[in-house]
């Protein structure tokens, strides 16, 4: 699949969410990895689409090229 490596992530969560995250880590260690991968994938897709939309907007707003 992909080449992977470990990273250490520290987050500040409300106490109830932190407890749920700790429980999920204890009962299903792969769960949080899948959730984070899902979130980062969505973010990457969003940034890509946003970049394409920005480029398209710039092209639409640019004055037409004048032939020389």
C-alpha cells in the first residue's frame, strides 16, 4: 500500500472526548489511525479542489489575451 512511519501527535480535547479517545485506543488501537487518515485525506482533497477552483476563478477573471 503506502510507505508509512510513526508520528507523535498531542492534542487537547475536552475531558469526555479525551476519555473516549483513550478508550478507543485501548480497545481498538487501529481505530484512531483510521480516523486520522480519513480526516487528513478529506483535508487533502478539499485543499486540492479549493486550489483548482481558485485557479479557475483567476482564469475567468483575467482579461482576454490580445493577439499580437
